[in-house]
């Protein structure tokens, strides 16, 4: 039997490069979001200790902003890539919820979903800390 183009397109396709390509960026971006989140917390703690040691307010370094915004961007991109790749897989005739190439990114997309509000709070706290130190820049922090 000779199959027409419509019949070929109606058959489900085997896992393709699309599923393999989808399996990698979401976990990488989610891990980057976690890394930036923990780096932001570490940098903030170190900044507080530097201010305490110097007994004066010090400007918040730009690395705090980079790590805070980097974590938020990575988490949001992980979710965006997951949604776009799932839609592309469905349009390509693939089942985006079967096989390890799909549940691994889905697991990391859930993790990224939890990281979005956490990193948003870190961004807000970084700006709050920067505003406080900018208002008191150079003033003594310790009493006595």
C-alpha cells in the first residue's frame, strides 16, 4: 500500500532531536537559577559581615544584582523553554509527557516554578538593601 503525505503525517513520530533538545536546556537553566539563588544569599551574608567589620555602611556591589537578576531570569527562561518545547512537541505529533526526555525537564520546570518567587524575593531584598545602604553610605553602622 502506498501512503500519502496526509497518512504519513497522521502517524505518531518516534522520539526525535526535538525531545533530546528539550531534555537539556530546562535542567541547565533550573540548576543555574538555584546556583544564582544560593550565590545571592552568600553574597548578601558576606556584605552584611563586611559592613559589620568596617562599622560603616558600604555600597552593595553590582555582583549582588547580577546574581539576583540572573537567578530570576534563569528560572523564568526554564519555564518558558519548557512550555514552548512542549507545544512544539505536540505540534510535531509527539507525546510531550512520555519518556525520560520529557519527565526530567518537567521535574526541573516544577523546580524552576518554585524558584521564580524565591528569586523575585531575592531581587526585591537586594534593591531594599541597596536603597538602605545608599541612604546611609559612609555613615557609621556601629555605636560607640
